[in-house]
């Protein structure tokens, strides 16, 4: 797909650091439409989950599995998204969409997320190959130190999966290993402007602090899986269905359905919140 492929330098940075940032991945017009839909579509509010951090602060997220013919489905299925994801996955198999989630970290009350790896969660789903999974965060509003932007420890994807345990309604990584990583590798605040995209490896350690600012920190995070990567304990099916790619122009110019048709995750259906075990299936940032 000419014009959307990653450069050799970007591919090397992902291999070395475990993440890359693509500036202006979405245009201002696309972000205006995406953020407006997030605010106005009642399905997002109706299906939002409240998850507590260790201090009791809450962050809302709405999570769905199958990418549809809504504006977020067009983003997650867009040529510019899938072409880059395909380059970064450790597989030549078709790209599948595992799930997407709208992260809603509100001013003053939006909670923190503890240090974790996405594969610390997805290990429970029994995905076999972490290198064949990836997350892509698109900022719908500016994300900075003041409103709780994502923090990463550069290169920690090379540590492999760490042990994880419950921290509030979240799962956090083994803090002995996290502190060792902080002494060994670089901590980076991934400050993003609206429209920037962060592509990151499922074993990259990351966290975010509470939003104590006067401004929201909203983002959409789409998670992808190579069709060659089986998941032996995952009840949804989108993770094994190749994405039907749409042109980038669909985000702005195609007719979009309501998100009320999406297959949202319900909190009461999340088995991890009913268990006393150490893993949780919903990955949050």
C-alpha cells in the first residue's frame, strides 16, 4: 500500500523500543468527527464500564469486538491503519481485529492505570504468540503529563511476560521487576496531540497517572491479532476474522451507522471481575 508503509527507521524503532509514534495519523477533520461521535453516540455512554484504580478513582471505557460500519469501525479498518499494523505484526497472516475501546479519562476524577503489559492480560485468553498482537492508541484529545498520558519503559517488550496481580479492578505487573526495569531502561512520557497514534508491543510495560487537570484525556485503542495466532480461551470471534479494509476516505465521507449495533463487553460478563485470580481480560491504559 504505497504512501502508508512504515519506513525502515520506524520498523527498527519498534523492534528496539517496543513502540512508535506517528504524528498526525488522523487529520483534524477526522478527529472532530471521531470525538464528536464519542461524545454524542448514546451507545458509548450506555455501554461504558467504570473501573477503579487502587485509590478508588474511576476511569470509563467502552469496549467492543467486531469493527462495524460506524466511524470507529472505519478508523480501525482503514487502509492507513491495517497497512502499518501488518508491517509490525510478526506474521504474514491476515490482520484480525481483537477489540477496540474508547478510553474516557475525565478531568479531576479520571483514575490511574498501574504498570502492566497487555500480554499480562491476554495470556489468560491463551493467545500463543505475543509478537502477533499489537495495540494502537489514537488520541482524540491532547494527552500530556497533566492529564495522565501514557508512560512506557522503553525496550521492556524484550523482557517477556511478567507476572501480574490484581490492583483494584485492574491487573498490575510484578513491581519488583517493574522497579528493576525503571533502574535499567528509560521511562518515556508519550505526550500526544489529538490525531497522533501510538503503536506498541503487547509486552511493553506502560501505565498512566490519574487525570488531575481541567481537561479530558480521551483516546481510542484498537488491538489487532494475526490470524495465525490462536487464542484457546477467548469466547469472542473477531480475533480470527480478517479485517475487511476500507479506504481512508470512509472515515469522513461514508455513511456511518450508530454504535448501538456494536457487540460491547458487559462488565457482568467479564469473568475476571468475578474471580479472585490474578488475571483480567480487559486491557486498559
